[in-house]
C-alpha cells in the first residue's frame, strides 16, 4: 500500500523539491542585486522535472584521479543552474533585473502553494476513503 502511495505522489514530491530549490536560487539572485559582476541564475524547471521523473541524474560527474577520492557531482542542487539572459546591461556587470526576479519568485511561490494544496486535497481524499466516511 505504501509503495502505491509513494508512486502516486512521486511527481508532486519531485515538483515540490524542484520548486523549493528554484525559490532558493531566485532568492539568491534578489539578495545579490547590488553585487558587482553577479550573474543571475535560474533552472529550467520543466527539463529538470522531466529528468527527475525519468530517473536521470542532472548533475555533472566529477572525474576521479585516485581511488581514495570521494565521488561527487559538479552541481549543488537537484537541477543544473543556468545563467539568465541579460535583458538590460548594467555598468557594474550585474545581470539581476529585479522586475524579472520578483515576478519569477512570485510565480514560483504560487505554483509551489498550488502543488501543496493539491497534495493536501489528495491526502484528505485518501483519509476519507480509509475512514469510510
């Protein structure tokens, strides 16, 4: 029973994890809006979700030159970070556009909340079915 429930909610688990990771990336962009030469980053959410659901690892594998090295990946999160396209260049080399970052942050937050609400309603439905009400 538990494996069926896990399989049923696996998509939403992956989506929520990626949304949380993206929210952190966008918050980092906003926090560094005044940092000279900072390059805004983002993830390709749909590609990352497809890779996660297909079971493909999105990280870059590091080469090992010794048997005593610990294997790892080049990326620190569940999806590769991409550089955001610069819309309007700034004098200090910073590529953060606060209007774009705020709108992406708000949109991501809305999708995150929608996913949480959907999972909650599914779980409430399952609880109702289990309790026989």
